[in-house]
C-alpha cells in the first residue's frame, strides 16, 4: 500500500514522502496514529495545500521536544525489584514503569514515548530510548536493582551486583550496626562508671567533714 507520510517515521522516510508499506502496518499503525494518509490523488492534493502549516507545526513541536531533551538526555532512574541470585526478576519492568520513574524524576513523559522492544526481566543498567518527537530521540538509563544500596553500586561499577557482593554488602551493613550498638554501650558504661566515681568521691568528702 502506498501512503503519504505526515511526519518523519523512522526507517520509512520524511514528511511528505510517498512510501510503500505493508497493508497491516498502515491500517493498524500509520493511519490510526495519523502518521500517514493513503496516497490517493485527493490526499496528495490535500497534503500539498497543508504542507506549509504542517511543517511549521512540526518545527514548533520539535523545538519543544529539543528543550525537554536537554533536561532528559543521559539521566538515570532507579527501579527497585525483587530478583533471584541469578539476577532474574520475579516480575518485570515495562515501558509504563520507565515512564513513571522518569516523570517522578522531574521530566514528564508518556508510556508511548518509551521505546522498549520487550520488557526488562533482569537486574542491571539498561539504556532506553525515549522518542520525544519523530526527529528527537534521547537515551535514559534504567537502573534495575534489589535495593537503593545495590543501585548505587551498579551505578558506580557499571555492572550487576553478584550474590557474593550482595552478601558482602549486607554483612558490612550488619557489622556497621553492631559496631554502632557496641560504641553506644561502651559510651553508656563509661558514663555510668564516671557517675559512680563522682558519687563515691562525694560520699568520701561528706564522711571527712562529719565531726568526731
């Protein structure tokens, strides 16, 4: 089927191009999304009358998208998920999840703008494209981890935290808590000993002052 592109479509062409596509792709995607029109004489004539306005509107949308891209390009968002020792998630991370996390980070995007061919099912750092406009695409990183601490390690090392590293991190956290508790107990014991010493000295002084 021949269609007229109403905007740039990746791997197909630019606005105004007449291209041949599979009928199913046209009926299910291009035509309903108003990204193209059937390449009839009437539609081609209509496009030519609207070309200047369409190009101006496209330029405005692209300018707005480029402004958002400056804020968005290269940011990393953390998504906490449960996973096994192999790194396989018990659930998955979808385009909707990524869009929600990016929006929470301060830049509002929609699920349909997240280019995710398949859901994410493993821990790690996943580069994901966000299409803000047919001509403006940026990349964000989804840091999928079991905890905030694990996410920080992944971000700094660039690789998934192994079960051994995870256990070492947990052991270090436990040891830190134990050390803190022991320090507090030692401080309390020292304070009690100091108070007992002061009380003893006060009692000794009182006995010396008692007349015989």
